[in-house]
């Protein structure tokens, strides 16, 4: 077996891995990035990203106290105060650091959430459009910076196992082409993304039928880091949640329907029903919550979005690539009928079930008793609109999974933790491989790109301090 020696080895060449590696190189730490992809522009979720840096859909430059409280509230207290404070403090620093690295940002809309978006933007038409945009430009720029600093990304290199001696992580064994290589290092950073591309793990933690979830990302998050960490006794948290959207079921076979447009604006304005025509989740909690609820159904292909003409001409037109007109224009199924009974028959839903559900829903809106519904409907985030204006519409839906929210527990320095919450010396985690930074009972989406930037910087700087570098700021 071949052996190489570095100060640090980073597993994964997405944004989290390249932020970590560049910051290490800046601080004089010899680092290598191990990337499983073979191509020059290897696929990963960062290539596909929409490019929005935010915290809980808020401007990342807001005051730290506001952001910290938003993180804790959005996740129902799942994110600890220590980790929430780290994100609130360093989110803005991550953006400024990236800007110093040559990454360009733009204000993509008047909305608070779009104050810091990668430029050039990726969202301009239905389907997948990433080359020369947003995350693709970011990765190319950061890799070029890493090479300029004397380090490299070693492609076609998949991490297999961690090297542990006396409870300390001393390196990683990886398969490079047809050969195994031992990378001996004082620190290893797991930054290989979530486990959304690992059907066995998805089935274990998220959905009984992973083949009925639409991969909205690159599907390259194999969960290798999670499995390696599990093998040495690391703590996993929040494994049952994912970030994603409500999608047209046709996205399973029609590539023009993913990653955009998605159906969140329709689902949160109208209702989402199961095979009997009954609601099964609170639409007011948002598209991420609904996507998770659909994935948890006995049949994830049994959900349907129901709405009326007022919603189709209103909320359905909102967003960068809105469902109206894009979804039907690129082949998405849109069932239309002049009455609810006819709509139900077209959708193969019992007419009485759908009619009763809509009548009860409309009555709850008019009497301000949405909380009495089963399940109740919140209106603090999204307004509930009556389904009363013909024609009526239905879209067969599915859950689109972008990345998993759960993973390896970390502390504020991005150190991996054991089950007793003690740090594993020499082992760090950054980006979507982490757990405990979003999700929880509310499935709160905190902000994937921001998490990647903050955890990457913090991992690199803690490694540098442990190696005696005294000039680290942050």
C-alpha cells in the first residue's frame, strides 16, 4: 500500500472541503484534498447550488443576536446555543473570506434572503443549468487558489476508513484508481457531503422507498464520512431530516423539471393530500417540512397538491422560476377541472374525501379556526388561501431531496464528537456531513452554504492553532 504524509487531509472537494483546504494552506498547513470524482469538473452538490448565502432566510449580515435566536427558534431548539452562536458570528466572515478569494456576489432580488447570492446566478430557466455559473465558478476559483498555494485536489480518490491510534485520528485510507493509499496526517476533515446518495442509509433513516425520492442534487453524497465516523464510535445526530422541496412527480422521469421549478409556493398556499383526499401535514410549515412529510408516507408517490385558479395566478407566479408558467411548459402534469368532484376523479382520489377536506379547510379559514384542523395549519410563515375559485387544479407530487440535514456531531471548532460528547482528537467535520446545525422537530433549514463556509473556516483554524500557528484570527 502506498503511503503519503501531510499535515492535514480533507475528504471531499465541494465548497466545505475547498474552503477548509484553502484556509489551511493560507495558514501554512500542508494539505491534500481527496475527491472521489474523476472529471475535471467533478459533480457534487456545490456545482448545482442556487448560490444563496443566508441564515434562516435572513440577510447574513444581520446582528448576531437576531440570527442566533432565529436559528434556535426555526429548529425548535435543536441547534445548541453554542453552535447557533458560531453560525451567527461567522456567517458574515465566511462571505467576506470568499469575496477575498475572488468569489463574486450579487443581490438577486429585493428579498432579505437574496442579499448575498453567488454570481453569475444559476437560476434562470427550468431544469439543470450549472456550467459557468454560481457554484461551478466558485469551485473552479477555489481549486485554482489551492493550486497556487502549493496544494492540490487528488481526483478519483475515495476515502475508505479512518486511521485511529490510541483514540486519535492519524489519517485516512483511500482508494485511488486501482490502488489503496494511506494518507498519514495530523488532522482529517470529513467534508464529503450528506448521505442522500446512499440508498441504504436513506432507507434506514429517512424513507422506506428511497427510489421514490427525486435527487435534486448531484447524488454523489454517498455518506462515506458518516459510515467511517460510525465505525470509530462517533456520535450521529438529526439523521431523519433532509433539505428538499415538493416536486412534480414527473421530475422522476423528466429532467426539465428538476431542480427547478418546484411546487413549494403551490403547496404552502393550497393543500397537500394523500390517496384518500385527506391532508396529512401542516402546509404552513413550508416546503422543506412538506417534502419530509411526503417522504414519510407509506407511499411517497401518493401525495397531490390541490389549489384553485386564484392560487395558480397568484403564488404560483412567485419566485425565480415559478411553477406558472414553467411547470406545464416543460411537461409537468397539471390536472384541471371545473369542480372538485371532477378533479378528484381525474386524480383517482375518492371525490367525497377531497370535497370534505376542501370544505373543512375553507370553513376553517373563514372562521379563523385553522388550528383546530387535523393536522392544524399555521399561518405565521405562509398565508392560507381558500380553494374556492374555479377551475381547480391538482399536481401529482413527490419529494425532492437535495441533501441530508443530519450527520456527525461537532463542537464549535468543527471537531467530531464521540457519543459522550468528547472530541475525537485529529478528526473534524465540515459542511453537509455535520449534524446538529439544522433540522430538528421543525426541520428548520438554516442554510447549507453558510454552514459549509463557517464549519470549514473553523476546522482549518482550530487545526492551525493545534499545530502552533499563533497568527490565526477567528
